[in-house]
């Protein structure tokens, strides 16, 4: 009987997987900070301002965290 075993991790495969593991963490940080900025700005300017601030912060963080 034959069994399928995963290949042993090598340097090449671990380098290729690093960005894939970092991606969810990156988006979690972006969503968290953008959400906090939206919550902080909503009492001052309302819902439209909160959406604008969240979008601007998310776009800025997306470019910065790359």
C-alpha cells in the first residue's frame, strides 16, 4: 500500500509561503486601524466622514505596509 506524504519543507518553499502567511496579518492590521479611525471620526463628522476616513486610512496603509 502506498501512502502520500508531504514533502519536507525546503528553503525555496518556505520563502514562497512567507508572503502568503503575512497577507492575513497585513489585512487584519489594515482593517483594525481603518476601523478605529472611522470610529474616532464618526462623532465629529458623521457616517459619511467615517467612511471617507476609513477608506483613506485603508488605502494609505495598503501602500505603506507592502
